[in-house]
C-alpha cells in the first residue's frame, strides 16, 4: 500500500506495519536556499528533499529536521526523518535520492529507527562550526564557506571570552528574536573554542540546542572582542542582560555549518 498523505502516521493493514521511520544524514551547500524549512514559492532544503522523495517513492511525505538552518547556512551532518513504505532498501534511499536531488544536496546515509524516535527531541547536542577567513586577499575557493575579514583578530582574547559561554546560561541576548513557541531561553553549551590554522579561524560550539541566530550573533560579538572593539567584561555583561538583539552584529550565514547532531546511541546500534 502506498500512502499519499502529508505527514503520514503509522498505518496497519491486517495487523502489519505499512510504514517505517527512516532517518537520513544529509550534507548541503545552503547558498542557493532560503533555509531548511519550507517557504511558499522559495527554494528550501526541505522542499528539495520532499520533492526527491515523491519522485523516488510516489509518496507525499513531510520530513522533520534536527535543526532548521537559516538561509545560506551549510550542513555537513544534518539529520532528517520521515515515514515511508517498507518496499525500499536503505541503499535505495541513498542512491535514489541522490539521483533526484540537486547537486548541492546529498544524502550520506540512511537508517531505520523506532517509530517513537524524534530527530529533534531525542538529540543530545548539536555542533556548529563558524569559519572566518582572515586574509587581505579574496579566496575564490573558500569564501563561499567562510566570512572574510582583513583586519587583525586577537584569537587568544576571543578564545578566552568563549569560555564564558560554557555551561547553562540564559542566551536571550544572543538571539535576534524570541519565537513565540520557545518555552525557555536557557541553553547548555558543552564546548566553545576558537582556533586558527593559517588564514582560517574556526569557532566551534556544541550545545543541547540553539536560539534563533545564536551562533552567528555570538560570532559577531566575538569578532568585536578580537578586533579590540569590545572587552571581555562587556561581552559577559551582554549575556547577563538577557535582552534579544544585544549581541552581534550577526555574522554572515556563509561561514556557518551544522557539523553533526549527536544522540545517545549511534544509529548503527539499532537502539534509536
């Protein structure tokens, strides 16, 4: 049986399961998209995946993502899930979707998981990297995936103040806005560090989840610290004030990449 319902629920026919939950690991270049989430009349990652799924399976399904990346943001390890009939193998999902998807989106792996599994609610943490190209000259190969700055940045000062982000804090000041459905602006950061390799500066941050534009606003504030326009104390005061929009300016989307989403068990274990 093939279902054509959007957001299909688990169905039973003669006591047999006719749909299963599939998880995909997806990589994409977000430059040509208005973010992950569906938007009417605009190209989105979700729209491209759902269109490819319909071509492959004949089913109209709705996919759910572990994180809704913004317009222009990239992903190396986005995690999405959907329900589908049992007739396709996991390798068919990988090969078939990559056939139908545009070249800037790729499915890296597919897994079957428990019906109760949620890619969003069951995520333990998300890891983002932000790339800054600190160079006097442009780089045609790297600038699509990094924010180029020409001035000197004090990496040691930026890394030092990054440590104040670690732990559970109210990060409202680092959000551009607060969505109505958010119950809390408390987030727990497990890792925040700045490193440099030649001209490339990388800010790595791992947290249980993130507020809207939190990472890009954090990077914007860190750049002010690194360029001597903000002190460590001023950075910490912004966080303590808990007022949306205080941090920033918002760093460009091109430098941000969702590296991976972590769960209690690897998908290969079959425990998810």
